[in-house]
C-alpha cells in the first residue's frame, strides 16, 4: 500500500487564488458586455465586427486557469511513498482528549472555546518529536478519533475534521474520556504516558476524579487545560442567528462557566498540572517542556522512507494546456468562420421532411 503526500504542502494555499481570478474575469467580461451594449445594438455590432469572438477569450482564460492549478500542484510536489520500514525512536505516548460538547462553542475566548483548543493542539503536535499521539473526542460519551500514531500529518488532518457533531450524545463525560484514554495506549511496557484533557470542566456524567486516580495507578499523568472563563458565556445555537443562544426549559439563556476547581482536582489526582485558557500559549510551551523531561522509551513505528516524485505528470499536462491556449486565436478564423455543423444538420433535416 502506497501513501500519497505533497512535499511542499504550503504551496497549496495558492489554490485560494483560483476563485478570485475566476471572479475577476467574470466581472471584467460583464463590464465589457455592458460597455458594448451601451455603444450600440448587439446585432449591428456583430455585423460590424464579424471576426470578433466573445467565447474564445473565455475558453483561453479557463485553459490558462486550469494550467495554473496544475502548476501549483507541480510546485507542491506530489509524491507516493513506496518503501515502508520499521524504525525505532525514543519518545513517550500521549493521548489528547478534546471536549466537543455544545458548551465548547461559547465565545468567552475568541473565536470560541473549541477553535482555540484545536489551535492549541495543533501547536502541541508541531512541538512533538518521535512521540506517539492519539486523539479522543468526548461529550456525553467518548470515542477514539485517532488511534495512537507517529504520523503527525494525519493527526492534523483528523484534528481539522473535529466539530461538535462528531459525538451524538451531548453532555460532558470527562471520566469516560480518561477511561477511554487509558485503554487507547499501546501494550508496550516501560513507556511513559500522559493524557491531556481539554475541556470547560462542566462535568455532568461521571466521576472524573476516580478516573484520574485509576490513571495515576497505571503510571499515567493527567494534564487538564481549562477552556473558557469563570464568568462564563452563552452557548450559540448552531446554524442560528448571531444572537440565538441555547435556553433551558424555563426559557432562560444557558450560561456555560469554566469549572477550574474540578480541573485542578483532576490534574492533582493525576500527578499532572492544570493550564488555564487565558494563558494557553505559555501553558502549552510549559507542558511540552514538562513532557520532554519524561524519560523517553524506544518506540517502534512503520514509516515511509522512500518517496517517488510524480510532479512531472502535472507539469506535462499544464504545458499541454498552455500550448492549446496559445494556439486558440482570440479572433475567428476567416477561412473557417462560415463552417457551421449545426446549419448543415438543419439543412439535412429540412430535406428529409
């Protein structure tokens, strides 16, 4: 089984220019058409400009646009991994448990608790070296989103797909997330392990302190990251208007507050530390430093060590499109402009009748 990747994935951001260029071309085409309509009658202008084509510039533009897309893909460097090897590295095993309950959409920290948490996890993954990492998402129940791995590119891809709809049952079961994390580590012995729980701490389902105690008994450290502020904020209704917020049975707006005390107790019980969201950047850096001080164990991982380049196919197709665009004239060909296969068919049809 081969794996596909881009050697320079940052180049793919240039694809954002494609809809912009298409919009600009459409806008300019409409302006040209409007200017001609103001200049005179369209049928009369066609008689005065028999060799002018309005379709050919559009066709030429889209040929160049597709060629530009292919050139961007060429620069990004598409590759297929063809050689899978088992390598040994020294690191730890880390599970990140992320709260995806509706309360994580509260906007007491910008842009909201969940997006800020995902950014923090992304920075954490960027700072890992040779460590195994896995993701658990939880609300009223917990699920493994990413089995423990050393593939950080896949980890970021899975991270981007996380939202509040990924877990069907609402609530906040921190204990279930910790229990699932304990079971999600590999069976390899003599490996230092840690679970990072990122949540607003409003636990309604189980006993997270007991779960943290069980983790500590298994030599697993528990770190908690508190998302939100103690004063709290209303929870936006997904898909609603900007001022639509969740309400209780009595019609009162629900205010979701950060429960720092619970998160601090979980961290203390789990021999870890608590990180407040208002200092999350420095907190993540401190957490990485603390994790790096844990004794590293030899971990085995299967990785692709040899990649074959396939950019030449994209480059060749881009060149072909550029040549075709060059050969298409903006004006009609004087010798071929009278040929119309539709008129021929029309004549044949009339004869048959």
